[in-house]
């Protein structure tokens, strides 16, 4: 049966190649020469034929080209010395390519003779690979390197509340971002009240953000995919690295299980802030940890097995300003079993079994009111993906994905009882909501000519919950037209569906969101997005620039009805209201990849609105994540071979919020409150003050010897978050001056200037 | 070194002490409206409150600044027309005059009345029919702890019979006396006008109720008293029955206050009522029950 299936697959996939005779295919893995770690997105090119390919997320590549006596190929990857190889007349060849890391970026100008030019050569838009190096070099809050903070500095991406890791992409809500760690969904990627992400940078291999022009293999969210891959582990030697910051320490240990064949990596991080907080505060406690572990084993030339697990947990309570109290316990656990298999040298497959478990118990109190919410999500996911490269012109991907969701949400919002006995939620008592989500897709990256390529495909999601089935057909297409060697014009259209919804609270200053799946009453969110972009590289790809414009419409957006007070027995489906959203904007991105000065500048001019028949008198209003202007500068400069100065500057328009426009006197003695009521005229009619912040850090990195004997690499990082200590607004609330009876607006700010120091080591 | 590390950590965690300050915000553009609030009840003289609304940050909060003067207000039925005159009564607790327009003729039962207001060149109209039956209070009691939408609170419990064959809307009213030792919503009554004497207060519940699903049945409502009390404090309890226009208005006020104080609730916009977008408010028929004297047990 399997053989017949293989034949059928081959027949379908090789059809496009029948018109050509005498082809050579080279395939294999591109790896780091020292660690044998897969290099994701490395370029393999045949300059003479002007064709090329890139390694996939497992480092695998396959390139087919007309057979010649000898063919020169060039393999390159940012930060690595390029390799040139000669292929002698052969029909097919399996070659693993090892690249040596460049010793210092000071030398990169020389060694990177041929650099990755995917941004102008590939039919992809809205895709940004974030170098781990950049994440490690940017100034950080309290000395903790952070993937998601770096993401917030990219064009089209807006940060959430001050200091938090939440991000909003092209006008979409938080839930519209699919965050995956080794293909497992991470529903809440944050630590420390959302100030840090759960991802330990030392365990991460690659980070890719896709915010438009989604290839068909991705789906389930409207606005972005954040694809994070863990390292596989050093296959040649044991390496230990770690760091001590002000609030936490981390340790990563990796090495071979069987040299060059299998390896492991285990990385753990734990806060010790709770030890200090015990001394200074009885009302504020904080503890978090996360553990990443991964094992991989090459079963043979054609099979590779990966097992990765992740567990992160937070337990916190915070009593701050009078208006703000917060207590939470939440955690993510994921486990992935993945199997790579090669069918010949043209078909690569990955089959995964994934489990994730997320829970969030959150109690917040503001003024005299509190909210307790609980969300539990368990997903069991099975998927299989195939990548076939039947010819030079086609890279075909197809696959299927099935997820079984179990959600159990619950919430209570009420006045704090006089005796302080707040109602607690027992997760076992919550009604479980079961649903199934499946998707099938096929995608072809088709090089029509040297100057024209198209990436097109279709994805068919099917969702079922409580007997209600939703299905749709999602067309996807991205085209690239090269205007010259370093310039291309691209356009894309994508349609997306989303079956899980995070219902946001527009008023609460602290997270008060509840996850729900689609149901009879909650239709799937859908979006249509078109984008147009001009991409140009300068100075032999040293500087990448892009200008993208996008227009996105979103249907079946979910918000709570006005005045909804949730009690434990509230049917959440009945307190929601549905509407549509629209977002459009221009994004400018300038990135310098090499040299002593690296970094980027991004600017986004955008507008995001929503319209709900039951809200704002049915009129359109700015969405809570609308920021007209969003400017980010991130740069790193190598002062010497050991000292690096890094800085980032952020500016964005303030968050919209709703202010009453008028007040109405209502007669009637004896009300528990005053007799003035609000006359609202527009939702989100006011804005917090614009946000801006400068962070800087200095790092000193060099080889040292412990006890003058044991060599190791050490790094000191000194940083300042919010250098000029600007009191950026966290939220504004209204009160009444007791003396004058006049309304007053009060602004709460967090995070003044915060110095930090951290120490990192590696041996 | 260890100490320095601890100090640095503490400084770095300075954000735990969040900074809070008063700020000046740019007031939203607001076009002033008027508010019209008036019940008509059989055998009573009609009273209409007719005020300006003002921008939220406006300093005009005194009732004499808000009243719309020189309005021509008439309440007419098929038989008669009553022209209302501006009047006022001194509120000793608020230490200011309450202003309203008062009619001359008593309202008749089972009669349709039309309200017409002409002010500043604009006309506002609405109508109401006095055909509501009076609910009957069966009994009352008291509970020290009660949990509902409004949180945990003490409660005055009222059992009353829904009026049959009508869609009814209700709220609570208690007439009692108060003095400077009385607290309102847990805050002492501070008034230079009150002196040492006592005054009659009219405590009206903010929550409103309907009889959906309970047609003709006995209803139970639990009210959080606004004014403090001692053992033996007496009050006369009424149940007000009124029409849907008043219910819609007061229901959204109640939801708005909940949202105004509870930061986890979406703000409630006042929707257009009988007067369209020209005015906020209601003109409605009302019928009180007979009163029952209630004595606080503690």
C-alpha cells in the first residue's frame, strides 16, 4: 500500500519535470561545521544558472538543475563563511554541507562575499527572520534577552501594554498570532506579568515572523505566525552556557549522545527574585521557571527523529498602586515528537505528534472590584507535511493537520466582598468545550522565469464543535517580479480563518482575556489581506530595504457586550457581540546586516478600526491596538573586538481608550452613587500620551580562563531600560476630586529607568 | 558585592511602585444636549426635570447651572392641557436647590398624556399612558449578607405580587428620616445646611426589575440600602411600577454605573430613547404600591 502511495506521489510530483531531460539533483543538510546544528534558511545557489534554494527548518535542501560536466555551487549563510563546491556530472547526489562560523562580525565584510538575498529573490512577503544574534545584543529589561521584545521592534508590529510581551500585527488582536515552539502552539508566551517571554534565547535556533503572504502550510490565525525552532544540540562536543541576571539565572547544557548522529540540549531558567522580594514585600511574590529539552537521533540517512519538550510556569502576586492588584498562576507545557523522512532526494517529509497544555488562573483587582478568570486549553495535534522539489522551477508543499481542542474557560467579575472572601474558580467544575480542527493544504513555489515567480496554494480548514461544522477554502498567492538584480516588486493575497478566539477586555488595564472556540453562536474569524511591496538591497545585500502597503479586512471579530458583568454561571457565548475590523498601512523597513554597525529602522503608518452593530451606535471606531505612527530603531555597534554598544529607540502613538464626552444629571435621591451619568459619544475617542523610550546596553565579551587554567567565554552586559525615565502611560482612569467634585483623570505609569547587569558564560 | 547586588535588584524593581499622577486630558468634542426626566402618576401633580447636559470636564455641576430656564412645557391629554412652571425645592443634604417644572392638575388614571417641550427653538415630544396596576407588597425581611451582581452586601428583602396581564417593570423606594449621623454609601453626610435636625429622604434603588417569566407570580427583590441604619430605624417601603420607557432608561444607567466602577466591564453608552438623539431621558407613567413599614432589625 505504501509503495503504491509512493509511486502515486512520485508520478504527480514528477509530472512537471517530464519536459526536461538530464537533470541533476543535489540534496542534503546544511549544518554548522562545529556543532552539526542544522542551519535554517541557508542559501544554496548556482550562480551560472541563476537558480537556488534555501534549507528548510530542519536544514534540509534539494536543488535540481540541468546536468553539466561541472557545476559550481555556492552555499552561504549569514554569519558564516561561504563554501563553494564543484559538482561533477552526476544524476543525483546527497551532500551534507558544513559551514564554518565567521570568527567576528568585524571580518564579515570580507567573508560574506555572497549574502542571502531571499528578501528580493523569493516570492514571499511580510516574512522577517530575526537573527538570534540581534536578540542577544539588543538592550533588555532587567538583563533578560527577549524574543518577543525584539519582535515588537519590527514594522507592522505593535507592542501591547508598557513592558509586556504581547504584540499586535497589522491591526489584529493578540489571539491572531500563532506562536509555535517546535510546531507546538504556545498560548501565553510570557513571564513576570508579561514583561518577559517564556523563550530562553540560549535554546533557540531560529525565529521567523510571518505577517502577510502566508504560504498554505500556515493557518489557524488571521494576523501572524511566529515560528520558533529550538536548537538540536551540539553533535560534536559538550557545551555549557548560562547567565546570571538580576532576577533570574539560566543554564544550558548540550552535547552529543552519539557523536555526529544524535544530540541533546537541555536548558533551564529560574527566577530568584522571590528570594529578594521576601525581604522587601509581603504582598508581592514572584516565581517563574522554564525548561526546554530536546533530543534528536539520526535513524539512518533518510530518517531523523526529534523529541522536544517545554514547560514554563509562573506564580505571582503583585500589590502596587492603589488601583492595581494582580495575582496569577499560569503555565504552558508542550511536547513534540517529530519524524523527518526522505523519499529519495526530492521529497522531504515531517510527521509530528504534538501535545500542549495551557492554564491560566488570574485574579486582578482594581479599585473595589475584582475579576477572577481561568482558562484551560489542552490540544492534541497530529500533522504531516511534505516538501517536494520535482524540478528547478517547483517546490511543492502539501500536508494535513488535525487538532483536538479541549477548552475550559470561566470568569467572575464582582465587587470585592466586605470580608474579602472572593469567589474562586475550581477548574474541575468548568464546562469543557471540545472541538476538532483539521486542515489540508497544497502550495507551489513556482519559478516562472528568472525574474518572475509565484508562490500559490490553497488551504482547506474544517472545524467542528458541538455538531456545528465550519469549512472554507483559503486561497493564497504571492508573486515576485524582479526589476533588476537587487530590486523586486511583490504582491500577495491571503485568506485566513481562525477558530479560537481570545475575547479581549477593552477597559481592563490588566490582562482579562478569555479563550473560546467557535461554536453555534461564535462564527470563525476570517480575514482577507492584500499587500504590495517594493524590496531593494544595497551594497551587495549588506543593506535590505522594503516598503510594503497592506489592506486587511477581518470578519466575525469578538468583543464583550457593553456592561457585561460575568458571573460563574454566565454562558459566555451569550455575552459576546460580533463585528468586523479593517486595517491598512504602510511599512518601511531598513536593515543593515553586516559590518560593525548592524540593526534596523522600521516605521509603520497605519489605521485599524472595528465596527460592531451593538457598539458605538453601530459606528466604526479605532481598535484598541490602533497606533497611527510606530517607529523603532534598533542598532548594535562593535566598539572594539570585545565591547559592543547597543540601543533601541521606540516611539508610537498612544493607545486609544474611551472617555465620556458629556455628563447627565439624573434626579433620584438615595442611589448608592452620585447622580451624574456619562454620555459617551464615541468608543476609543481619546488616546494615552504617545509612548517613547530609549534603552542602551554595553556588553563586554571575551575569552577568559577560570583559575588561569580552564578557558571559557564570558560576557558582562550592563543595561539601562528607559534611559530618560519617561513616565509612559500604562492606563488612565477617572475619578472625582472630593473637594471640588470635579472629574479628574489619573495616569498610572510603570517602568521608569531600570539599570541592569548580567553575566553570561560558555565553555 | 552581595549587598550591592541586592540593592541594584531593589532599584531595578522600582517599577513595582507604579507611579500615579493627575493629568490633563484633551476633552472630547461634545455637543450639549438636554435631559428630560418625568413620571406621571395618577392623582399626583406632574413634575418634569429638564436640564442641560454638559461636557464631562465642565465645571458646571450645580443644579442651578444645569436647569434649562424659560422652557415652555405642557402635558396634555384629550381633555386638558397643563402648562408647567419652573419651581424648586431646597435639598438640605446637597445644600442646594433642586429645580424642576411643576404642573397644576392631577394626573388622571387610564389616560394618554403627551409631553411637549419647547426650548431654545427646539421641540421635544413624548407620550405615556397611565394604565399601570399597583403591585402589592406581601412581606419584607432583612439579610446581613447577600451576594448578587453588585457584590456582597446587606439587603432589604421585599416580596410582592406581580400585576397580572401586564408587562411590568419595578424598582424599590423607601421613605425614611436621616440626620448627620447617617451615612450614605458608607460616607458620612457632610452638609452645612442640615444642622442637627432630621430630614425625610427618599431612597430609590438603582436596580430595576422586570416580570419576564414571572407573570402574575410573587417576586422577590433584595436591595442594598444606601443609607446606614440602626436597630429600630423605620422606613416606608414602596414598589414603583413604571412603563418600559423608564425601565430602559434606568436599566442602562444601572449597567453604566456598574461599568463605571468595575474596571472589568465594557462602558455602557446611553442609547436613544423616546426623544431620539435630541435629548436623553424618559417620559413615563408610574404607579406606586401602598407602603409597608419596615423596621431594621440591626
